[in-house]
C-alpha cells in the first residue's frame, strides 16, 4: 500500500528530508533560478512565437508540478529553446504567431504532449529514451540553434523578412536587402550581446542575460527609443498566470496530434537525460517512468494556466545543483520567487527593445551548440557522424518534428545494424596456466582442437543477429570440418523465439554429421526461456553445462579418438587419456646414406 501511495505522491519520499538547513539552501537556489529564468522565459516565448508573458507563465507553473511528481531532486522544468522552436515550427503554418488563435493552438499542443508523456509513464516506457542516441539530440539542438539565430536576424539587422519563410529563403532575403540594415538596431543588439558575454566572462556569478538586456535598454533610450525607430517589446501584464482552456475539438486534436508526439518525445529526452546527468553528480537514483509522469502532468496542468510546453532545462537545473539545492522545493521556490519578481517589475519590460532581445537570443542559440561533442563525434565515429549530419540538416530543411523522427529512426537502424553483427571470439585452453583457462586466440596464438570448436558469443541471439550467427556456425562445420561446437554463453543476455529455433535447427544439422551444438555458462534468464519454450528438451539437456570444464570433459567422450591418437595438439587434459600413435617416420626410419 505504501508503494502505491509513493507512486501517486512521490513528493512524500523526499518530504522527510526537508528541514531548516535544506529550506535555507533551497530558498537561495530558488532565488538564483528565478533571476536566471526571467530573461530566458521572455526569450523562449519569443522563439515560440508567443507573447513574452507566456514564457514567464510556463516558468511559474511547470516547475511546481514537475517537482512534486517527478523523481529528480534537482531538475528544474520550464520553457526551453529546443521545444520553443518546435512549437513555433509546428504551429506557424496553422495561425499567425502571437495571435490569440496561435496561443490557443499552443495550449492544445501542450495538453496533448502532456497526455502522451503521462501515458508513456503509466505504461512504464521510461526505458524507451535509452534507445534515442545522444547524437540525435546534439544534431537536433545544433540545427535548432541555427534556426533560432536565423529567426532573430531580422530583429538584429532591422531588415524586414516576410513571416513563414523557410531557412534558405530567410537568408536569401537578408542578403538581398542588406542595404536596408539599420545601424541603430544592429548597434543595440550587438551591445546587448557583448555586455552579456563580458559579464559571463569576468563575473560569471552575475545574471549576465538580465544585465545585458538592461544595458541594451539603456542604450536604446539614449538613442531615442521608439521615436528613433527602435521597436519595443511592450508592457507585460503584471499578474499571475490566468486560467485558460485548450481546444478539445476533434479537428484540433487531429491536426496537432503528430506534432504533439514530437514535442512529447523531445521533452522526455531532455528531461530524462538532464536528470541522469545531474544524478551522476548527486548520486541519486532516477526513475524514468516517474519522470515521464511528472513531465506529463506539468504540461497537462500548465495548459490550463496559460503555459506552453516545457521540459527540463539543463542551464537552470545545473545552476540549481551548483547553488546548493537539496530537495525539489528549490524549483518550487524559484517559481514563487519569479511570481513576486514579475508582479514588481512587469511594467519595466515596456522599455525592452526587440533588438536587445534579439541579441540575447543569438547568445542563447550559440550556447546551445555543443562544439566539443560535435568535434569528438566527427573524429571517432562514422556512423554517429551520419546520425549527427542527417539530424542537423533535416532540422534545417525539413519540418522539425520530422527531423526528430528521422534522427531517432536512423539511430535505431544503426543500433540494429551493430547488434546484428555479434562479436564472436574463438577460445582455446592455455597450457601454461594452472587450470588451462580458455583464452582468446587472437590475443595469444594457441593451438586448437581439430574436432571441437570453442566460441564465445558476446551478443544476444535475436531475429536481427541470427543470420550472422547461423552463417558462422555453417562456416565452422563446412570449411573447417568441425561438427562439435561449444558456445560459451556468458555474453548472451537473451534469446528470442527466432534465435532459439535457429539453435535447434543448427544442433540437428550438426548431429546428423556426428557432432552437436553445446552450451556452457548460460544465464538463468536464458535457461528459463529455453526451458519454458521446450527448446532445452529439443536440443537436449545433456548439451547444457554449468562449467566449461564439465562441457569439455563430456564432449571429449564423443570425439573420434582415432583422430585424437594421431593429433599433435593435445590441448585438453583429457587428451592424455588417449595414447598417442608414433609418427610413421619413427617406426620405419629411412636408411642412412653412405
């Protein structure tokens, strides 16, 4: 009963940790997070095509629900750049960005994404995220960063670009109308960016994005503000998130369901990967299924409080951990602190130039690109490079949700390709070792028995790998003439139905040739499956052994001892029981010359 309660109310697990010491640490971490998310929330909402206040609403509601129903003690949820650009890409074709209809669609998209995430968690599909290559996330994020920067170039340069244009057309328009560049707009954007970079470089503890925005606003006022042609964001409503309602019509659900799935998948990848990255430092166990449920509930509830799709933020979560947060209360304190800050300073946002926001977003986009990992991928792995480049270019030139699916599909294809070619190692006993331990013959050249082949398969035997394994077994019997094959199964984690049927077939083929297929060091899970499917009986229980020595001793009794008598390898201890015939040359010595 207690486990069931903990599942539905996971915050009861960490609530006993709360005390005077943790409250102080969490409050300080929360205040730091609130200052960080203030400029980020405005920037991310702008990227998503929503009014700026919706980014702040998301940062007020989403972290509270995710903290209460997730599993990580340090994950801070809210608006993120990657999801913001997917929201914009998914909805810009359905409605004008910033319009009431666009906002309504964004809320519906958020609710549907939350339903997907919650359903995945309830169905205990948390391990699915493990099959998404981290390279996909790196490639997608790098592509999204380029798209984010591209979307802000018109605000940075002061050049008008028609809305809804593709990545390539935007840059064509920018270069075609470069003479329209407004030096004041460009100056404000660059000044904002440079100030933010300098504060990050020399005073990293200070809120560099917020200070950069303040510096850009002061410069814009000095240049004449709106009177000089510098557009402002406008005043943000200074109140808490208002109630809202997604559109539950069948038409809206049918239109947005595919895009919502992409948002849900990306959000889960972000949240779980960030949780695990920080948990590696904090030595905390992360429950992927519970994290799915927490993210799903945060988006579902958030859609009724004017919040758009959110996920875990690496920047804010990392700062939360570094600031000394002890429990998820830090994320809740960050949300409450942000509410108080917004109520106090919302009117000042009217003096924030769009050019300054563009400069900040350029910096955010640059920081999204993981240059270190990209360089490493390009240097060490062709397959990972292919995943990276395909995902990156698909993000730039195709629909973003399709780019995510394509990257995930490609990573799965390469994963299946790798596992379909198992590593098979040939073993032989080393006579120099006390117990004649079996050694990889590629590491140490050892003599091998001409009648018994010993191999170790370091991969599961399933439908994807059985063709290669069957081809190997055929080659051993046909080309090497060895029909007794012992498989050391310590590296086989599971065998599926197709794999078991193949082993039965191969054993029958070898037995017809006077040999057989034998197994040792089998894992209990594999044995239980083979026994349950009656494959153990079909192969023969006398073909399965607990130890290598027991297997070799039994198989040796089935070998052709006439061949053993003439063999000069004598690699097994049992070989000593068979008298060795003297070479013909020693029985009939050739006459000496002279």
